[in-house]
């Protein structure tokens, strides 16, 4: 099946302080967006619009072009922009993953060592992807290598193996700053539960403190996750329902970041490419939506609630876990999902669109 660069469009929704996107063509406002992803150069944004995979300029007013029409009626399947102009996506269930060229064409199926690839995280240079796989139980991890212009290659079987008496479950967390190791959470089995590190060249996983990653020994053994800044100078970790940041040089103790403005659950923490800011989500786990999106400096100062006072509801949940805001390659903007208006009781579905905003809360712009 040949998929051309068909131009479609959306009608701009006027929100105070937002730039209006002006697209032409058939409207797609009835199709909620999901999984926005920046191109490596930051000039385009890829996202799902219903069952379609589309791309558009990261500036308002660009045409929205179909990459893949798709057969899947579920718009919550994972999607990422890989190196070399290939797009990796899950489709038809989450029981199959594919890659396709930037301009469409026939998708190439990716062969996994298991049937249910779901969430993923991408290494800093976009060379590797760690995919969470669920075959009912236990959860495990597979690694893909993304070669420019080629179909991704699975370079390892799942990191976990199932013990007869007590299964082990692994969950990918973050790559080390240079992308050479994968940090993940292991739970269950006869071994220790906690953060481990796996060197991409092979070998057995080791406890995080033994990984040699700068600052790894400063992360408490009971931390639930650890995320390094791109420059390797900081590591943020979750402990006792707080987020703490410590210098990897060991100068000074951990700083506890300010609590969420209102809700009580934090997810989707990510560093800006410049390592100067952290973005994270705050949600009320008793609500379907209504999350907050905030930025803060690693020393805990200059906390900004990006959508405060705007008639817009940030959406950070997808079928398979958090779908957090993502930084542009130069760190100048965040792309995220939101719908108009405040959360409403009894409303199970709203039309979700793609937005971008500067990390200081200015220049809110709807993209799709």
C-alpha cells in the first residue's frame, strides 16, 4: 500500500495566549492526538491523529501530512521518531511493531522475542530503544538498535527470565548520559528488588551502585527511579514520594524538589537538553485527567506551573502509561497533549490536541 503526502488540516482553537494554527484541507478535529515526538532537528513534530500517523512543522501554520493511514482504530499505540528518517510504531493491538520511512511506504515489521511490546524509552543519541514487553507476566525488556535509514534490529532478548517459583519483572527507567548503559527497575524473584544497570555491550545486569555511572553511588538503594541530566552533572531520583536531585560530583547533599502544586502523584520527569531545567507531571490519581505540567531548576528554584490560569487541561496518560511532555532538541520548547476546558465529571472522552510552550510558560501554541 502506498501512502502519499496527503495534506489534511485542523481548525485552530482560540485559547488566550495561544498562537492559532492555520491548516487547510479535511479537518481532523474529531481525531484525538497522541504520542507527539520531535524530529531530530526540531523542525517537525510527529504524532498520531486517530489511527493515522501524521507529521507537521513545529511552527504553526504548516501542512499536516499523512505518513501512514493505518488500520488501527485505537489512537493510543506507541510511536517514536528514530534516527535517519525512520518512524517506529506499534499498531493493531500492541502485538506488532513496525518501522516506516518519513514519507510513508510499506511498513517493515520488527521481530520481537515476545508478543506484546508496549512502552519505550530512547537513548540520548537515538541509537537505542528499550522496549517494555508484557507477556501477561512477568514484564521484561528488549533492546533495539536504530540504524539510519534501516529497519531497527533487536539486539537482545528480554533481560528477564521467568523462574518457576517466583517470576522477575523488569521496567525500563533511563539511559546513562552517554547512552552506554540502561538503568531499570527489577522486582520479584529470589534476588534483590531495586535499580539495576545493564551495559549495552552485553553481560549480566549489576546493582546501580556498581555500574560506574557518575553519581550512581549517590542514589539511595530504595530509590524507585533515577534520571541523569544530559551533561551528566546531576541525577534526579524518586524517594519517599519526593523527587530529589544530587550533583554527581558529590558536592552537597540531595535537594528535594518542590511538591506538586496541587495533585499528589508525580510522573514523566525529564531533563532539558541543556541540563538547566526539569519538567515533570503532577496528577491526582483519583482523576482521569487534570494534570499539572511544571518546570523547575535542579536546585529547586523557579518552579513554574506552565498552564496555570489557562482554560486548558494537560493530558499525560495513555493506555500503557505516562505520555509526558517532551523537550525540543534545543530545549527551547516542550510539546505536550491537552484538551480545551477544565476537567469535567462524567466526561470520559475529549478531543486532545498537540501543543508546544516555552519552559517559562510563554508562547503557548497549538500544533495539531
